[in-house]
């Protein structure tokens, strides 16, 4: 009895082992689930059945300041476009800007720097001729006004704050007591230091040789043009007499 039980156990073991071998031979490649796309970040080289779990790196612009910012991008591809001022000389220079949008702003001192032509000039002054012997009382105070073109040059050095000014024009003919008198040639040269006050819209020049100051109001200024008015002190000989005068001018400047 004991012997037959042993034989039965051995026989069943053989049958079970045989079944396992048959099952293995019927499924030589078991199913392995996973991501089978080699382009995915979680690609599984051992997987033979894709389970839809693949994930991918999204490239694009990750800078929120850019006009082409991609909120879905996880890795920056260098494509960001940031608008702003790209000129390092501007007061609103944007170090991150990739494309200049024309918004650059500059100090008045920086804009003044360079050489300018005085392309047009309007002038006005008064001359008191009453001290001229014999005819002075008859002549009295005479007004001189008019316009001139190509009236000289003006140069500014920044940040050295040095200037050189050459005013060269002739006034229109003057009518004195009913008589036309030829125009007066105005030739003035000055060089020295300059400064800006009143929010940079008052220009003060100081001549190095005479120490005379001239004040100008900068009406408008851009990179290549400016309108300036002010008063220029000068001395002029008229009818053989020397007069200390101040001439009011409004000038249009064009940068060379």
C-alpha cells in the first residue's frame, strides 16, 4: 500500500512537469508592457507591447517675457524672441532683448554728442545808437531781426563736456531812419565747457577765454536733429563804434 502511494506521487509529478514544459514551449516570448517609442523619454527597450505610457520632451521657448513663449515647453530650444532696446548706450537698454523694437531712449547729453550744422537760424537783437555823437539822438534804438541759413557749426564732446561753436552769418539789410544799411556780418567763435540743467533741457556753455555764459533752451532733440533757442553775448563794431550786444537766436541743428 505504501509502495503504490509513492508510485502515484511520482506519476503525478511527471505529468505536472510535462504540462509546464508544454506551456513554456507554447509562449516563448511573454508579453512585456511599456513604451516602445525610441524617441520617448521613458522608452523601454525590453517592452514588446506598447501600453500608451510614452512621454516626450517638448522643446520651445520657456521665457515668459518672450513673444513666442510656449507654456507647454519643458526644454528651451533657443528660439525665444524678446522685444526691447538692444543699444547698450540707451537708458532703457534691455540685456535680454533679442530684437530691437525701436523703443530706445537716450540722455540729452548723449544725443548732443557729435558735430552739428546750424542749417537755419532766426535772430533778434536791439542796438542802442543814441550814444553816437551828432546823430545818436536821431538814430535811437534800432532792432535787427531776420533769418539765415548755413549759419555755422556746433560740436559737443560727451562725456568730456567740451564744446566748440562757430556762428557765421550776415544779417539782412537794416533800415535805419529810412535808409537801408548793409547787413552786419556776425562771426563768433567760442569753445569751453557745457552743462545741462532743468531736467537736461537748459544748456549752459561757458567760454574758456572770456568766462562768458550763454544759456539755451533745448526745444526738441532727436538722434540727428535739434531745435535750440537762446541768447548769445558778443561785441560788434557798427559805424566805427564798438557795441556789446546780446542776440537772441533760434537754431535748427542737423548732425553731420
